[in-house]
C-alpha cells in the first residue's frame, strides 16, 4: 500500500471524515471516503464510499529476450458504498454492528456482528447474507455465510505522538468464515493494519475511548 490521507474533525457537530487516495489492498487504487457520526454514547452511524480500479504490476528481471520489460494493467473503475450502524453497551464493552452495501465484485450484501471487547483483544461473531456468486461454471456459492474473528493487539499499546514511528505490527487478526466463497462481500483496505477493533478514525466513542 502507498497512499495519503486526511482526517477532518468537526467536534461540535460530531462529524468525522477521512479522505484517502493511493494504492490500497486487494490490488485496488483510487479514492476512499469514510464518515463516522457518534450520535450519542450508545449509537453511531457510519458510511464508506470508494471509487477504485484494479491494477496489476509486472517486471521481468531475468531470462533472455524480454528481460527488463515492465507491465501495468488496469480494469474498469468500480464504485463501492456501505452504510451501517453500531450500538455500544458500555457495561459489558459489547458492540452490535449492522452494515450493508455494494462491494468490490459489484455484489450486494449485509452483515451483522456481535463484538465483545476485552482490554487488548476483541472477539467477533458475524453472519452475512449476500447474492449468490458463480464459484465455478456449474456451481453457485451459498446465500449465507458466517463465522468469527479475533483481533489481538500487540504491545506497545499506546500510540506514539512522534512524526515517524518504527515499530512492530499493532495487531494480529484471525478470521474463520464458514461457507466463504472468496468472492462475495470483498472489501479493500486503506491501512495495512486495518481491523475490526480499531476504528478507521480516532473518535471518542466505543473502543475509541480505550487507552491503548
């Protein structure tokens, strides 16, 4: 990944935006907009819009004849959009999420999550409902899928305020998705450490209040 981003914070209106452009995960490049609106201490709505294109890079460094040739290929521009809401139960550090929209492969789907947050770990149970996809010429994917995710934060937990920081990865993430077809509800990432525990924008809501 190689991108630039800018966070816009309107504290009085409780509006938070993140604008990102560059090379993303899943071999995508383009632009991405995140929006988060914590309405009160227990309810937040959020959305995401993206305009991306698939890219492929190749360079022949050895052999004869074609050595030194480079290739850059792209496909068509793709629009993705998601809208969701989160409910926070402060007493149990538990979050309920519902998200739906249009994903990378032009498919539509919805996902529900229950996330239990511990001091340095979050465990998610999720279920998905999405369009059927052709996983082979004769076979379609399942309509439903689901599983669990585990996000473990790696020390040092507190974020540094220095301009340049060299450190290990911030988290270890494990996902199990039953009946996953590898096609439906695919999302790109704009941060190499993007995960289900840490919000894309630091906000005073939910896990954003955790001192990590």
